[in-house]
C-alpha cells in the first residue's frame, strides 16, 4: 500500500472514530441527568473519550504519511459520517435541512483547507506561546459566559461548541509547535507547551460534551468540526507564514468557501431552533428558558418515533373533576407527522 493511500485510509477511519465519539457524547447528554460537562460516572462517556483519542492518534499518523492539504479536508467528513451512523445505530434520522447544512459545512471547510498552502517547519517563541495561551483563555471564557447568558438552548450549545472548536484548534497549534521543538535528548524541555496543550484538549472535550445537551448531534458537531481547523489555519496564516494557493484568486475562493461553511452552520442551527407548534407541550411551555425542556424535539425530517431521552407531552384533561388527572402522550402520537 502506498503512503498516500494509507494516509487517506487512516484519515477516513479517524473521521469515523470522531463521528462515533460524537454520537456517544450526544446520547450521554440526552439521557443523563448528571453533570453537563464531565459525566465521569457514565461508562459510555469514557468510551467517547477513547474514541476521540483514537481519532486524534489516527489523524496524527495520517499526517506522517500524507500531506496536510489532503489529510485536513478529509477530516471534515466527520459530520457527513455522523448523520448516517446516527440513523443506523441510534435511530436518529436527520431532515433535509440538517443534511443540507452538513454538506455545506463540509464542502466549504474542505475547500478552505485545500486552498491553504503549508510552509516550512516553524516554531513559536515563548512570548508568542504565552500570548496565544492568554488570548485563547480569554476567548473561551467570553464564549462560556455568553453561552450561559443566552435564553435558547440551541444557541447555548452552538456557542459552547464554538468554544470547544477554539480549544481544539489552539491545541493543534501547540501540538505543531511542541513537535517542532521536541528532542529525545531533552523530552521534558517542552513541559510548558505540553501543559497548555493538555489543558486545551481537556477544555475542548468538556465543552463539546456540554454542547450536545439540548441541541442534538448535527449542529454542535458541525460547529466544532468547522471552528477547529479554521482557528488553526488562522494562526498558521498569521504566525507560521502559511498562505492561500493561487494568490488573490485563491484568497477570494477561500473567503467564498468560508461563507459556504458558515451558511451550513446557520442551516444546522436553524434546523434545531425550528420547533413545530404541535410539538409544544405544557411541560415545555412551563419550563424555564434555556433549561433544555424541549431537547426531545427532533428535526423536520426525523422519524416520529420515541428515542432515548425524548420527553413526553403532558397535558391537562379538559373538564372538572374532584381529583387530579393527567394525560400523557408520546410525541409520535401527539400530532407529529
């Protein structure tokens, strides 16, 4: 097997591992009532951690056999793999808008990454590292705060996913910097970079887990998938001397690809925010804003069948009775198409 073909194969398996990890994380978020960020007592969550680690390892190995311009765009297939895998294994079928948004995000991101031209190996100075670490901490803190100020659970999840993407993207930057400076003669010389890298990776993992609660699978996963490499590419363009291919034409094409990817994220967010009127229930209407009470609502093309973590409509029975009577119906019966 040629190195190029092996790189492609490893990249595809890496994308599948990331997709499987996201599906498990979303299922944990939908079914668990425990901690939002770190459900440490959930065995399934630890499985997702292992799958994320496997995906990252395969991605790094793929970069050793193939060019960055090939491996990075293939990583954007994570969201495309995740939707049919979710339909196959957990019965979560996505609607037309979700598919359209996922494809737009994937095509836009793949085009953007394919236009990025790598540079010779460079490393970051200590001052640049601390500046990036402080700036990343500030950005993630702002996103974290904003996520807890918005009222809609879907917007909160997308903002948390953006914070996770920033953390993962900067972790990639520090990985590249540490790899350039690391030597077997002094394996612990880069301990500060390794410490920052570990903190960013853990932060990204916790934020991504929290982003799946109340927003389904597609929108948070697509946000992380797009923001992660875009942040890394932005740092590469500004600090590592990378550039876009084909000069001005390549820059214009890259901006167009970025707009397509952003449009896909908007489509996915709107897909989760559009709640059919007949899906509203007394329990949803009475829940506090942003509490995730409507997390069981699925996209416009989802199958009308109960799912793990899907809530039950509770409505008052008309008429006067001397005792309390409550009618409970699943959403599949309560007027869902």
